[in-house]
C-alpha cells in the first residue's frame, strides 16, 4: 500500500472495532496498490464481514487490479483534443509531497520510485509536486485542476540534482536520464478521503501532443 495511505489502514480497522460498522461492506471501492518496486496502480477492493458462532468476526478484503488504469473510454475525444489516450498517475499527500507515481511515468518523465522517499515526519527528504510542475499547486490552479482539468508544464530535467546521489545506482541513473525533460500534460486531480480532516491527492496525467498546425494546446480543458 502506498506510504501516504498505509499508516491510516490501521485506523480503519480500529474504527470498525469501535463502531461495529463498515460503510463499504459488500461494495466495490477503487483504491491504489503499490508494486514491490514502488509504482502505484489502481485496484478494486471488496470488503466482506464473516461473523462466527463464537461471537468473533473475520474481516476480509478481496483485491483485484483495476482495468481502468490504462484504458480510457473517450479515446476518440482525446485524440481530437490532441491528448495521448494513456493515463498516468502521481500520488501526493494533502500538502503536495509526492509519495508515488505509476510505471508509465518512468519512460514519460523519468520518475523512478527511488526519487520519492516519502516520510510523514521528514519534509527534507521529500519532493513536492511543484518542484517538477511549478504551477500545479498555485491556489488559483488547484480548483481548476480538480474541477475541469488544466494544461500543466512539467520539467524533470533538474531532478537528478535534487536527489541524493546514493538514492539511485549507476544503472538506474542511466535508465532515467534519457527521459528527464520538459513535457506538457492535461492534469486532473481527485481527492482521496482518509480522515475527516485529511486527504491525499491523485493526479491523473495525459500527455499533450502537437496539433496539426504544430502548436501545443494551452489553457484548460472542459469535459
């Protein structure tokens, strides 16, 4: 489970033990999983409660990888808008510190999982989203990104200078180096509720292609 979400999993179980209620029981919920390499992917979760004769209960979760992560229903519309139909993901905490990225971000912007050493209590070791997307956390843009989506310029060309040299070995540095660059994306954001006063942010990115006239799309997009 991604580090930005994992610490709150215990709280979910404690809430059930205290209240005896699971709001998501027998309902499929979308969430995020994390591979052993640190990449995130979308999953579907089904929570089941099994009472026992001894008055004990067993809480079980059924997980499966969601098909939604790489398939987009509006491929034709995206093509007309000049967008790549593949969706990528970046997960941050409420303050914008990056926890994880999806696998596609490796060969799109060179975002290796080892770049993101997410720790709740260590800000110095983490990277905020606005380091690689300077306008993404501007107050005026956050609402637009969440509601309609917005074209955002990303730049990872200086990322290797930001991280400590021992975070990546030589082979990993050579793997990401060709992909560290500037790229424009259509960005949309979804809040992931965790506690009443706390949430994580999931940013969904689609790269912006060149139009027929050679100009890149700018501004916001409405769907």
